[in-house]
DNA sequence: TTAAAAAGCTGACACATATCAGCTTTTTCA
DNA sequence: TGAAAAAGCTGATATGTGTCAGCTTTTTAA
């Protein structure tokens, strides 16, 4: 959790090219480099808690972070999984409110913290950047509308199938037999992603395996039959 | 659906004071007034369909509009109810994508359509306005995260109780016995708001009535016991 | 005014999913 | 290395909610 010696300059950061910072001028990038804080995080560490005040934004250089809300029954609803190039906490910062969700490390991560003022300065100086940020947030809103609709109108089986497809899109690497979802998630985390109970995920996953839609390789899931999962994820499919 | 003679100038529009346009300079407002289109809509009319391209934004002067997604089972998930001063369709416009949801009139409405170029011009000229828009979108994202978590982790009874409380906050008018939710929604629409089946809403509402939490006055709902509903809407409350 | 359509309501029923409990396996860390 | 903790798994059970069907009441519009 302490600042590392091997900080990466934004100008040279490879992950930046996948991020909203792609296209920002070197001058602005230097300003950020001078003010940011590079920190290595281990799996399980907490980035921020729901309800606390954002002092800046986080930018992922490497690793995976889960963003989640804790429901009143104690269960975690995972809002999204963030990876290299993704920003964290900027919606709460720009919304001028406390963090609406918490964030913890799922896979060891290197993350830069950019203080509020530096971020806001670039945002106000670089109109094109502000526009890209606005666009990204609007797209996220569309995604959330979709998620809400799925949550209320689809069955758990459908949502789990859909979640597996999405995971394989993002983290899938091709192998000889199907596509491996190259990220380690506990059954509880998958449940948090889908919005259901852990036991239900366990049961449905072993059902999917029995039906030869998926297979397990260690803690990782292999998607054997994308079309089958797609059929399942649709209504009455 | 045709342009009306009695168009209102933005500078003089009372609803504007509750909107994101509050604070925009008269010069910009005039520019919008010159380019906008004022249209009266009757209950049931459609403003836009999910999947079509936004050509501008809608600004509500009067009336109520429901924004919803149609799920693959044909049911409507209502994302939000919009009223005077609210913008519609701007997230899709700014996200440079098709409408992520549809919108229809719930109560007779007067709505201005502001063409894409006019809106974007004000957005780029007036930085403070852009900031307010960004802030509003970020706040909406936080709300959607909350809704998603509620949808997956709370029971229908809890969500209905919560929905009634929210409706009474927004549309409530005080009477001698409790607060009247002064908006006519069908049971089906309440179901769409909660994310459940119409029959379930009917059953739960009559249960709430039996428990003297609410009462009916014509097609409108009277909230008799806010605290009782609040207790119900919490987990195991 | 009246027929048709929409909305509201109720009962019966099925079942997907949450919960609880107990167990095994894997992982963690002292 | 070995004990404790976490994760994974399975079975039994309860129940909330969706679905279907049929009916009444209200609203709409011809």
C-alpha cells in the first residue's frame, strides 16, 4: 500500500493507450506524472470504501479490481470488474458525492492515484478529454440500464450464462478445447456479479458442466459452447 | 405531435429554473429558443424508441414521461419517471449511441425538442453547464448502482414499499389523512417500476392496504404510514 | 349509448431460488 | 509442516413470486 520506487510516467504508460487519457497532450500528462502516486496492491486489499469522500481518481496500470456495493443483507453486488486503463472513482468525484461503491483488488494490481486538483485541471483545460469522459459515463449509464432490466426480468440461469459469456469476451484466451476465462473468481464473487446466492452459482455451474457448456481447469472456467450459453442467456432460449 | 403556436421562450420558462439550464446565459438561451421545437403530447404518445438515433434532446416543460426498456419477455422495466425541468435522451446523444431506452408520456406533457447542434454548442461554449451536466450524469450512475443492488438483493415486497416511499417524496401532496401520491400509474406501470409481475403488485398493494400502510383514493395511492413502509423496505425490517 | 378494450382482481398452482446445515477440499499463514 | 480458515460442494426444505385462467370493473372510443 506504500508508494513504490518504480513509478511509471504517464507519457510512457502502455495501459494509458487503452484509457481515457489516450490523446491527452504530453504537457498535461507530465503534470499528472508529477502529481500522481504509484502504488502496488495485493489481492484482497481495499482501494476505497463506499460512503467515504473521493480525494482523486484511480487509474489502473495492471491488475483487476472489483467495484461493488454491499447490500443490507451483507452480500456484495459487483457493479463491474475494472482492468488496465480503467478509471475508478471518477464518477463519485465528478458527482461531488461520497463513493457510491467500494473497490478491492481481485488480481495483484499497480494503480496510480491522481489527486483531485490535477484531474480536474486536465478536465477543464482539455475539452476533448472532458468530452471523452462524458461519453464514457453516458455509455456506462446505458450499460447499467441494461443490467437493471436483466436483473429484474431474467432468471438466474440466464444471467449466469450471460455473465460467463461476458467474462469470456473480456478475459477469454483461446485454447485447444474452448476459451479459457483467464481470471480467478471465487464462486462467491461470481454470485456477486450475477446477483444471486453462492450455492446457486455452484449448482448451476456444475449443471452447465454436466451439459458440456463449460469445463473447469483448476479455478478457471473453460467455455466450451458459446452458442449454447447464448441460447441459455436469452429468454426461454 | 405537431408544433404548437404557444411556444415558450427558454429565457421565460419557469420549468427551466429546476433544470440543468438554470444558470445558462440569456444569449445561449436565445439561441436555443430560436432553434427548439415546442410540442404538446397526450398521454400514451411515444417520444422515442429504444434503438433509434437521437437527433437532439427533449426538455420537459410540463407533464410526466416514463423512460423504460423492454425486456426480452416483453415486460417494461421503467428506468425513471421524468418531470418538468428534466432532460431526456441526452445520455444517448452524448454517448454517441442509439437510445438505450424508450420514452412515452404518462401525463399530458409539453416538451421542447432541442436539436443536437444547438445543445452541443451550448455544451461546448458554457463550461459550467457542461460541468453541471457531467455532475448530473454521475449522480444518475450512483442511483443506478443502488437500483441494481436493490433489484438483486431485496425482495419484491421491500422494493414495492421503497418505490411507494420514493413516489410519495416526488409526487406526494399532504392531505388530512396521510400523503397522496398525485400521479396516476397503472398496476402494470408500478410493476415496471419495481421490476415484477402486475399480479404481484396488485396482491402486495392490497396487503399493504389491509395493514393500513396505504389507502386508495380513486386511482391514486395515499401513504398512511411512512415509517411502516420504511421498515418494510429495509432488509428484514 | 353501448360495445370493445383495458385494467383490476382473485385463486390455483408450479417451481426457481434462498436458506440452513453439514461435510470435504483447498488455501493460508504462523 | 500442520492447524485454522476459506472455499467448495451437496442435500433437504421452505417459500416468494411468476404464470395461467377466469372473472369483474373501469375506461375508451365508435
